[in-house]
């Protein structure tokens, strides 16, 4: 067992901060044909839309898996494009500062119809503005089967927005609405990152003794590519490293709401699963983070000013304006290695990368987030209890808004020979001890990208899917994508995991909200696959599924509630549960007649203010911009360019309650990305649109 311890100029500035993260496209004069039309999804249509909420309660038991969330009528012939498997949507960063990069696009296709496809399926991929076009032929696929096809390798320019359209051609397909997937992607210049591993440990914890030798070996094997800081905690017994600086260690524990040892976090975002003896638990998150470029580079140097005095200097280079956040630079004095002759009660005696202190304080230094190079320095004294020759500085930049570490660096480059303590055989689960400072809500994962019509979500693309949202109370373990387990209804290799097994903060509630499933009928059914195994009879995890008919504001309809043994689909296990075959999954269905039909006669007046995504998007040559208002209101609708400058005012007058839209015709204009924003008394919202010729 692990061991537990007790949000005009302001709008313009906001847009400018966000937009500078993409390459600037020359502004164009927009040709508009304004008017008021019935909203496409108004009246009874709007009342036929639902959002599904998955609400998980953590009992620190075992893993829960979800897959293939679907609604709508299943027809005989229906093949869909599910994903661009290896091209993320929206903005990412390269590990290169300029030039070009290459990728072999992979497209996911699923047969969500009742019967096998009778003929081959042709899949196409178009990427503008680089003029890429390719196609691939797929053999007939069975009902519920997913396949992936590779297209010709492409070379793309770093920093240029790409507009991708993946679509298929299948003569028998009766549902064309899901045959095309459109996506906007921009890969900005960036740097390779050094992944920061922060561990909470204790030399009184048997589980730490069992796992730390493997973590030490991993850190030493990859010392030039990673940074490591070990925070010792003293709640389980005497720990001399904790006693030397309890304030610093406790501050970091509270920052992360850490409640167990050993507990290791990569780049502030990824919990490392135990046991560390399973190398995949360390190498997979390490490689996943290392392959993600970052806009920030940092180097650290130490200068000896005299006996026992170090001046540490961090040189920070930022390539492009950072997204809004609270970016802090923290300098840490770290002791590379120490042999403790007074062994901990767990048998450990070899300790690496020990946290000694943080400078200038635990809050860190706010950094300049504009592009350019800046230097920051701190001076600190070496404590007599520290081993002078082993002290080095490790610095990292972290966005305190979401805890992501943007990059890290250290002043030490040598690798100490690893002396491993012998592991002992114990449970891989944490021993719980109540703590009272885990109580914070953090919302993340909401996407603002180009959506396509779906009746099924197989979770095969990047997570969370476009339009889905995650709400995580403590900011760490929550719903995530898992590769290696797939629900039985639709083929694939991925699903959603709620990792209760490593979620050592019992009592936490995590929520996952679907995109809107639209234009449903009272004959439709909500379906999804799930899998779960108990850890024991005491640690009870549970899942509730609820349905919203007001866009996700409220969830009055509970359709699923199970916990513990009632949730289980597989035998109890003390190992981290992964469903091995279809027999360890269950498929759940719930008729929507009591939900959808009960609202089809409702009023046409919307229940809330809302700006809708333009449709289609990307568009050529015209698109609709729609909005909803529940009461008579004065509405301003304005379009901005990529620099946050006002391009056109579409509306500035009073509108009656209801659903309204304007049509925008951009024939003859240049391609580009633009933003449109709505402002009413007490409400404002902004969305992005892309014009592609």
C-alpha cells in the first residue's frame, strides 16, 4: 500500500493574447448579408438535444472504463470518419524552432451501422493551404468494427495554420452527416522539454522503499533529459529530510493536494502509476510529455560567490505569447545524493535529488510572458546540514492556473552511480490517512474547435473529444484516455478510464460532460459500454449518469447509478484492473422517450443566452452565425481579426426573445481565421471561424 498523509480594450487585449499564439493571416474585408432567420435548432428541435453527464465518486478502489457513448437510430449502412488519430486539433508546439516537420496522417473509420459494409470504402484527406490531397481504399468492414488507414507522408511548415478535411465515399451509406471530419491545426515553433518528475516520499514508508529504487534508476538513466525533485514528508514517522524544511515540503504537498507516498507527478499534469518497477508506468508518460513541444526554453547556471553561497541564474526564452495564466519560476536547491547512516524505518539508505529549499519563496517569481529572452537570479546560502558538493539548482516554470510545468532545467549535468536499495514485497495500493486540505474545483478540457455531427463517440481520437468537457475537483486524476481496452459495441483500441486505483484522494467527485447529441426522437436510446472490477469490499467507487435538456446547465434525469459490486463487470482483483476481453464489459441502454418526448411541446423561447458555433465551419463560401436570447435584449455582434482588431459590426440593436442567425458570404475573399463575439447586458461569448477556399 502507498501511505497517505494528513477571470472594448479588455476584450481586445484578451483576444490579442490568445491570437498571438497562431501565425498571422492577412486581414480581409468581410462581405455580409445580415438578416434574421429562424434558428436551425429552434423550438422543438432544440428540445430534442441532450447533453450526457458522467459523475464518478472515488472510493479509492479499482479502475472504471467507459466507451462508445451513442444515441440516435442505428441504421443498416452507416460508416463514419471518427478521427485524425495522430494530428491534434487546435494549437500544439513543435520541438523545432523553425522550418518544417513531417507526419504520416492516420484516419480512423468505424462501421456504426447494423450490417457489414458490402463494398470497399474510399477515404480522402485534404489539407489546406499546403495543397495536400490523398486517398486510400479500405476493404469492407464488419458492423461495430473500427480500422485505421495511413495516408502519404506530408511535410508541413511549422507555424502555419492547417485546415484538414477527412471524408469518405461509400455508395450504400444512408447517413452522410458523419462522413466528414473537419479540423483546424496549427503547430507553432517550440522547444524540446525536460520532463520534471516531482515525488512525495518518506523514509518511513514501506511502499517508498519498494518503488524508489526503480524511480532512482529511471532518473539516472535519463538524467540529461529529465529533472527530479523528491519532497520528503514526515507524517508517517521521523524523516530527517522533512525535519530540515517542513514548511517547504508541506507547501508543495498542499499545492498538489498530495495525500500519499510515494506519489510522483510528471510536469504537474500526469500522475505516475505504481509500481515503478513496471517501466511502462514511467517511460510512457515521460515519452508522451517529451514529444510535446513547449514555447518556453530555460537554462540554469550556478555561480559560487564565496564559501557556501550560490547565485543561480535562469535564462528564459519564450518563442510566442503564452495563453492566459499565472506563470511562475521556482528555483530549488536540490541535493543530488546522500547516504543516510540513520536508515529510515523502511530500510532505505540511498537518497537522490532531495528537495532542500525553494527560492525566493514557495510562490515563485512571476515571469514576463511576452516573446523574448529574460534572465532571473536568486542567491542562497548552503545550509551546513547539506552536502555542499552535491547541491545544485533545479528551476522550472509552471502555470499555476492549471499546474502544467512548461519546462525545467538544472545546473548539474553529471550522473551519480546508482546504488539501489533492495525492494521489498508489498501491496501496490496506498495506505489511506485522512487529510483535510483537498478541496478545490478546477475545470479543464473544454475545447473550442471545429465540430462534426456524431451519433457515437468511440474515444479513438485526442481526448477530450471535440465538444466534451472534464471537471476535476482536485486538478489531477480524472477521466482520461486509455489505450489497450475497448468496449464491445464499436471496435477500436481506446476507451476512457477513471483511474480509481491510483486516485488516493477518496471522496472526490469527477464529471465528464458530452457534446450535444442533437435532433433526437422519443424512440431513440442512450447507450454506452462500461467495465469495472472491485478492489475490495471496502473501497467503494460509484458512477452516476444523468441527462440534461438545457445544454448542460442542469442534469435532472438520472439514468444510471451503480457502485461497488453493483458496478462490477469482472471479478474482484487487487491488481490495477484492465478489461481483458468482451466478457468483462457490459453495455447499458436507456430509452429516451421519458426525456425527449416530455419536452417536445415546450416553448420556442430559449432558456439561456448562447452564441452558437457557426455552421458549417470551416466554410466556403458562406456560413451561418446563430445566437439565442431568452429575453428582449440589445445585442452587439462583432467580428475581429487575428490581432484582435474590430473587422465588422454585424449587429447593434434590440432583438426579441428567440433564436436568431445571420448569414455570412465570403465568396472571393482570402482564407483565414476570424473571431466573432456577442455582447448583451450580463453576457458575452466569443467563437472562432475558418474560411477555406
